[in-house]
């Protein structure tokens, strides 16, 4: 009879393994290791904020000994094995999945249309055909600076640059892809001019896409519950329970219970076998890891609270007077425990490197010279990976 009852410690141990936090380079090194990791977790969420590196920089620096943003840029824009698209928000994922996301792009475009209406920026829609033709004819990728369309209604959220708004909507539709980035500037290309995208497999029926999407998301999360949360991002709420139940009946997904948890958890059969294999393995407690605010392992804050007993809120959108900790605070992982959080800063007077502005420990038990030395060593390692200019 399959084992179906596990402890929270079992789940933590498995998640650390699944998300490549056992040891550095757990998925391999260099480009191949990074690509293997992204394919395993299915996507990495993007965010433009760059306090001490972007969200994805922090994710990959915490797992790979030789990471640099240049390696990621190569995988995206030179090797063309990754692509920027919409999965859980704006993400990057394996380029060979792009065709399968056609239904997701339809939803994203419809949602962005509502956003344009809400912001009184529907004028941008009048330029879609013109910009599409420009993209088709241009021998090189273009940015909003090449369009010179002027400004739209000022908005407290998002761009008011007309060219940006038009290009973004075309990206939502899948008519444009991001072919390059120069600092904060996105350069777009028509999807038909991008290598291999036209011939990628897609789904004819949305029901087939939903099956694929739910199974893929569950696989990437490692283990998860059915209740709505950031892991599902409220997608396919009505279909999700029936689809997962069917997968369980088919033997593609395993339902488990966890001691002291009301919610059942679910894993793909491959991930279930990994859970059995690693749950009793010793865990490395000789290094700490800095966890990005939108790292996959902490996407769902309620799930993190349940499994890791760690309450985390990203407070960048809160007014300063309402913040409990700080503007851009990163959790610190030791073994299978989130032991602290810190507010990073840069030392702009010397080499613009990562500094710890303030740190909060979950318990006085973690305020030891040994852990302080681990944190200092991780700061130094991080600064070697992401040198500042």
C-alpha cells in the first residue's frame, strides 16, 4: 500500500530538494544546470525591481556557484532556449513551451484590454496594426524609443509611454516577443521572425490546455494543495478539483495527508517517488541561502506559513509607516528552516555591493557566531556572483 501520511518535516525536506537548495549546483552547473532547474520548476517569475539584483538573479544566485546575469541573458537572447512570457504573472520558461501557452496569451490579452480601459489608455489599441507592421518590416528588434508615439494618460501604475503600452499589448497577444534587453529597455521582435516559434506544438482545445497547465503547475510546485492560492493564481478554480481528482484516479497524481494539516496535498507520481527517496536524507546545515521575494518556494505565503511556520509578506507596496520590517526584505534559509529575514542595501560609497541593512531572527537560538559567519560568507559569495558597477 502506498505511503500517504507524512510529517511537515518530510515535506520541508522534500521541497528543499525539489527547489535545488540542498547544495549549490544540485541541478548541474553553468547554463545546463540553470536550464535543467528552470525546466524542473517550469518557470521563474520576473520583477523589474533591482535592489541587489532582480528577483530571478537572487533565485539563481542562491542555487548556482557560477551564476551571472550574463548567463541568463545568453539563454534567453543568444541561445534562445528560454523565453519571456506569461505563466504566473510575467515569467521566463522553456522556449519549446511557448506554443502551448496560446490560450494563456488570449486570457492575458483580454485582461490587459480591461486594464487599458480602466486606465483610460484605450487609444493604444488604435496603433496595434501599425506597430505590428513595423515589427514585421524591421530588420532588428525595436523598443518604444524607436516609435516616438508620445504619452498617454498619466497613471500611477504602469507605463504612460504610448509605444510601451502598444508593444506590451502585442506581447500579451503573442504577436511580439522580447528579443533582447538593454538595461531596463525591452526590445521586441515579431513572433514570426523569431527562430522556430511558428512550428511549436499548441493545443486545439482549451480543455487539453487546462489539463496540461494544471499538471505542469503541480509538477513545478513539487507538492501543493487544491485551495486557491498564489501557486494557482486563481486560475481554473472551477476545473482544478475535477482535473486533479481525475489525475489521481489515473495514477498520474498522488494524494497525501500531512500530520497537523487540514488540507490534503498532491504530487505528480514522479515527485511522489522523489519525496519517498529524499524525506529521510540528512540535510545540509553548513550554508545559508538568501531567498528571493518571488522565489517559487515561497509563492504561496499561506502555504509557507503552514509548512515552514514562517510568516512572510513582501512589503514593497506598503507605505513605509505600515511596514513591519522593510521595503525589500529577503528570508534566510538554513537547512529546512527559514531562520531570519533581512533588508538588503548597497554600499554605494565603495563598490556598490550587497550589505545587510537590518536583520530579524525568528529566534534567539539562531543568533550565534556560527550562523553569523555563514551569513557573512553568503554575502561575500553573492557579491562575487553579482558584481556591481
